[in-house]
C-alpha cells in the first residue's frame, strides 16, 4: 500500500513519526486487501466501521479518516477530480464480513446532479461498487 502524508508525500510502508497518526491510516489501495486488513484499519478509527472514498474514473480507493473528506482530499490531491470521488462506509455491526453503503457528505454534489448523501445515479453506484470489490474482499 502507498500511504500519503499530510504534506502530500508518498511513503512506502509506515509513515515516519513526524507525521500525525490521524493520517497514518488513510491509505490509497494499490492491490486487493482482505476483510481482516480492513477491520484492522477500522479498529483505528471507529471499530465497527470504516469510511472510504472511490474515484470512479481513475479506479482508485482510499480508506480511513474521521471524515470522508479526508480520504477524498488525499485522492484529489493526487490526481482525482472532485466530481469523480464518492464516499462510502463499510460497517461490521450487522455482518462480520462487512456491509457496503454509500452515505457521505462528500456525495452531495448539486452541480453534478446529486443532492443527497447517497448516490442517485445507478451507473455511478455500479461502477463504484465494482471498483471497491476489486480492491476489498467483501462477500
């Protein structure tokens, strides 16, 4: 996994200690990870869930953060366009294998036809889901 530090540098492996732990666990995935790895990341943030963002054009996924905007900013600072980035959650309360949902303030994009925290466009949902499943081993 490639990690991005607050100063926008990329680091292979653990982020150096001079960077805050807040950004330590926000990751742009570069290969598929299993649900146990996702749960470890979730433990750092909320325990029973993790927030993430997906770029439906560049086909990238970022996981972690207190708010979706944090992982969204990491994607947009490295080439993604705001209109292509959508927020999601993976919750573990109802199902130990994770439940994917699209519910995020990042998804409110009135200029692009989306006026809710969900995603109104079924094609975007389909693309986003496909990309997320490509990187995260959800059942």
